[in-house]
C-alpha cells in the first residue's frame, strides 16, 4: 500500500497507467471487448511492479505505445471507418506493436521477479510469437462470432490475410525496436548467458 502511495506522489508511471484504465473503460462502453480487455490487462501489468517493489517500473514509453492504438480505436468508433481508411490501417499496424509491448512487459516482469533469464534474440522471438499468438486467438474469436452470432467481422479472406500481415510486420518491427530499448536499459544484457 505504501508503494502505491509513493507512486501517486511520484506519478511517472501511474498517470499513463490511469490513462490506460480510462481508455479501456471507454472501449467497454463502446462494446469493444478486445481493446477494453487489453487496456485492463495492460493496466494491471503496469501496476504490478508498483505494488511489488519500487526497484522496477515499466518505462513510460512502453505504456504510451499501448495507449496509441487504444486512442486510435476510440477515434475510429466516433468516425466511420470507411471515411478514414488510413486511420484504420495505422490502428491495425499499431495494435500489433502494442501487443508486442505487452509481450515485452511480460518478459521483463518474468526476468525481474522470477529466476527466468532471457537473452536479446530470445526476447525478440518471444515478443513476435506472443503477438502472433494473440492475433490468431483474436481471428479465431472473430470466426466464432461470425459463425454463432451472425456478425460480419471477417469481411473476406483477403482482409483476414492483410490483418495477419500487419500483425506480423508490426510484431517484427516492435520486437526489434523494443530490443533496442532493452539494450539501452540493460535488461537484455543481464540474462545474456541464460535462456
């Protein structure tokens, strides 16, 4: 409880985390369950280090990388997506980077709070596989929703493949950018000899 009070007094990591909570609440109000759930999960992943100890706080840039697609999806809801295909494309691409960031936060928490150690290339591999796995689960959810509820989330096979390509490129780009951030912070070097 004292760690939460200290983080409120020094709100570097808490203010963006609260923005995650606000945007995820807006997503739930818009009936966008995926982004609402992602925002809540991101909020608790960012809050965990604050509650556990003060020696490790998620860098603000990582939280901002998660906030960007949440904000874009909120903006898309208030506009028609057919009028802004560029905004929709940027949102799809940045969402895979945000999911990569979630994978990175999980990897960082594993390295800091457990005995698990990962080297840099394995972190990139883990982040890419995590993002692609979440994308595949999401596509499966869209298919089940289309089959059972009669929604029209999967428009065509081409649209589905474009989403998968955006996810792969975004997770690949996100993995390498986040690896460079890790090298700067020194997290990737501490487990260099262990996988």
